[in-house]
C-alpha cells in the first residue's frame, strides 16, 4: 500500500510539473514583452544602470584640451604650406623672434630660444632631430621625447597625459592624446588657474555652528 502511494505521488508530481511547464511556455512571451515594455519601471532602471560606451556617453568630454593646427599657417581663411615662403628665406640661428609672420608666437620653452631648435632648417614641413635628420609632423611625440625622456616613458605607459576610450581594449578602442593636444609647444606650461572662492554657508547654519562652539 505504501509503495502504491509513492507511485501515485510521483505520477502526480510529474503531471503537475508538465502542466506548470506548459503554462510557463505559453505565458513566457507575454511576460517577456511586458518586462521589456518602456513603461516598466524595472526596464527603465536597467537602462539607467546599463553600461554606456564612451562614444555614447554625452557626459564625457572627448575633445582634446587643445586643437593643434599643424605646421601649415592659416591666414584669412587660407592655408599656406611652410615652404611656400621659407624656400626663399635663409635660415638664421641668431633670430629669436619672427620678423614678419608668426608675431603672435611667444617662445617660452626652457632653453629653446630659437625656432630651429625644433624646426628643420631646410624643410619647414618637418621637425629636426639632434643629428639633423627630419622628424615627420605626424611623429611630433618623438620630437618632444628628445628632451622629455622620462615624461615620454610615462606617456607610453599610460600614466601621463589623457586617454579616450576603453580601459579594457577587448571591448573597444583606446586612443592617447599627443603632447601638442594638451600643451602649446611654444609655451608648454599650463596657465595658472584662479581658484574659486569657498562656499558660503547659510547664515542660520553659520549661527548654529558658532553657538555650538561657544557651548563647548
């Protein structure tokens, strides 16, 4: 008799499981569609907490602090190649300030007092290395590395400068800003930022804190 009851209970459990499974299969589309409804508070919360890619995050400022113009000169809306003028000009080391053009440039970069410390003397469309060889404009970081070796090492390691994109490069691309996208090469030191005044507390809060100090 006990064995018969056990068989009946097992059969009843199996039948109930089958009925429940069929009910879930029938109602799953309805439940999933309701769960994904935009009016569902759980869906709204999931959207708010879901990770957003850097490209979609409007709160992140992905623009470089400085927009370099390159070696070309832009004047009155026209872009001029350096050698359009410099092919007829003899390079002179003793001139430490522009005589005609580039008067808006103020050179405050350590011991680099002359343009030819960085610009190639015969090809102004390139920079110059210590041995006189050319450094292409796109490789301006190599020019900075001539003197700033430790900073360049830290930049390569990712502990100096700014990076955009993903820390986990398996999820997306990561880009490094070049030196001149943060620093002005002629005046690389960042200007002093004037500090803002301290916050002003409400008079009642200030009065209450003073009264507490007197009590103590």
